């Protein structure tokens, strides 16, 4: 009897302790939340005091260069495709972003003496809980070679765990959803190129944007079919969203999702489905896919201005130019001189400044080599640099992006 009585008392004591602990945790959480909201309000107030017109949405929580972030969650989305959720170490607000933009990462791979820089698109919709999400595919070595697997993507998959810290640059890029245009949006993703397009779709759904959307998602097989469930959910709740999935190498014995097709995605298939060309086209994927699709889209009559694209990797794909802008070398081009700090070279009338530097053993860091990440940015000491296509990354005042920049007359660079 006594034992029962004592056990009862102990159990009641434990339940009481548990309840007190629960109350304590929820007080702490709501205190942290209100401190965060207070900091956000203070930051907004101080920015409004500083400027006459108040802060723009983009300036709240923004930063220059790199800021330290924690990995707060890591989620496997498909084989070798992982999402990383990132929160700022300082706990201060972070900048919102346009759906489709990317962030830059700086990290040093064990054994390397120099940091590596890589860009990854934000894969979530509008900013929530002061977190960014990126989704990264681990890049294997090319088959039948001795090359190592992808350096940056392997580092994320193998070295970064919940609690790891990594340096991040603020959201950037000009590949994002145009909210002013209400024509149908045709989103075309190749493999992991789904990330910025998913961000656009999430935003369209979250903000209730009434715009017809077609998503064409080309994947190899179910192994790299990331976000299959989420995309399906989005299509179920919004009847103006249409999903078309193409499996180029489906595996035997694996049932394909209802309505999906096998084979490669083609412009004919897109046109057949969409039925008209009065639309905005957003295309993102590996360079070979862009190389195959973009020129055929233009040949099918889609105006270049309606094709927005981002290549995940060194992009050599160029959109059609009007003849007067064709960039053909002129006599004056061949006399153009590029001056680096220790050497000067004659421009060949074609190569980017980065390519000219590399050919002449002048070292400039680079990463995307397509004007998206800012790694190759250098100061222009005199002269001008121009771009055939407007780069996705905005260089600092007085600087240029050497990977896509060409000299506009003699130019002197701080390299
Ligand atoms: C704006 C932008 C957004 C992006 N968003 C995403 C995204 O959301 N998700 C995503 O997964 N990726 C994204 N990328 C691609 C990403 O930035 C990286 O390019 C990708 O992860 C590969 O980088 P890596 O360091 O892993 O591979 P790298 O080290 O750059 O290697 C690439 C390939 O080259 C091979 N290789 C290595 N050494 C050699 C050699 N000496 N010669 C020839 N080949 C070699 C490697 O085996 C590998 O196959 C984006 C790129 C850009 C520009
Ligand atoms: S290397 Fe990325 S912008 Fe030039």
C-alpha cells in the first residue's frame, strides 16, 4: 500500500516537473520570438530614420560580402539531392529575395589552401522563419575519368551537418519571376534546375497569383526526381498549374507517376501542350539541355525577350542578337589593350577578359563563369568593360565581371 502511495507521489512529481519545463520552454521560445521581432522593428525604424523614403524591402536584413550562417536542417530530397536550411549565426533578420534568385557560399574544403565559392539557387518560396533553403545535387566525376567528383557539392553533402557554419553572400541574380507580367508562365527545368522554378511556383501559390503556369520537369529517372510530392501537392491545390514530367532514362520495375512521359523534352512537346507562344518562358538546367532547347525555342518563333534562362554551370549558350549587336571583331577591337597589374595583352576581339587573363597566366578567381556569382569581379582602374548579355550578378560600382566582360576600348584592371 505504502509502495503504491510513494510511486503515485513520484509520478505526480514527475508530471509536475514536466509541465513546469514545458511552460519554461514555451516562455523562452516566445521571448526569443518577440526579441527577434523587436530587432526587426528596430532595424526597420533605424533605416527609416536614416533615409527619407524608408527602407526598400530588399535593404532590410541585407549585407555586403559574406555572413556566417548555421546549417539548421539537412533533408534528403532524392538520391544524392539534399536540402540545407540556413539561419544567420547572429540571429538578426536576413534579406528577402525574389523567387529564382541564388546565394553564394564561401568555404574551404579540407586540404585546400584557398576557399572555394559556389552559387546555389534558393529553393523555397517567400522568406519564412528567417531561414534560406538551398537544394544541392552531389555532382559525380564524369564517367571513365580520373577526375574527382564535384568539389563544392561533395563538401555540402559530406562535410556539412546540422550545426555546421558556412559563409553566405546575400541573394542576387536577375533570373526571377516577373510579377508584372500576367501572361502564362512556362517553367522548364532540367534535373536539379527545378530549384529556382520551385521557388517561383511556391510564391505563385502562397501569394495567390492568378497566372496560368506550366511546369515541364525533365529528369533522368526517379532517382533524381526531387520534390515530386511537393510539386504534386501544389498542382492539386491550384488548378491553373499544370505539371508535365519527362523521364529520359526510366528504370525497369519503377512505376512512373500518372501522366508523366518518357523520353527527352522537346520544343515541339512544349508547344503542343502550351498551344501558343504568348507566354513568358523560364528555363533552368545544365548547359547541354539549355544548348539543346533555347535555340530551338527561338527558331520556333519565341522572342528572345520572353526567354529567361539560368544555366547551372559554365554557360556558353548565347541568345540570338540583332545583327548590329553581333559582337563580331572589328579592326579597332584587335588594337584594344587589356592592362593587368603586371602585364598587358592585346584583346583577340572575342574572348572574355577572364579567358584573356588565363591565356596569359594572370590569375583571376572564377566559379560560375556565366556572370551569375560575382567571384571573378575586379576593379576597373580606367576604361570601360561591356557585356554581350546583361549579367545576372550586379558588380560593385567601378568593378566588372571578367568572365562575361569584354573591353570597350583600352581598359586597365586591378588584377
Ligand atoms: C546561379 C547558379 C545557381 C545554381 N543553383 C544550383 C542549385 O540550386 N542546385 C545545384 O545542385 N547546383 C546549382 N548550381 C550549380 C553549382 O553552383 C555548382 O556548379 C555545382 O554544384 C557543381 O559544383 P562542384 O563544385 O560540386 O563541382 P566542380 O568541382 O565544379 O566539378 C564539376 C564537374 O567537373 C568534374 N571535374 C573535376 N575536375 C575536373 C577536371 N580537372 N577536368 C574536367 N572535369 C573535372 C567533376 O567531377 C564534376 O563532374 C548553380 C549554379 C549557378 C551558376
Ligand atoms: S565567375 Fe561567376 S560571375 Fe564571373
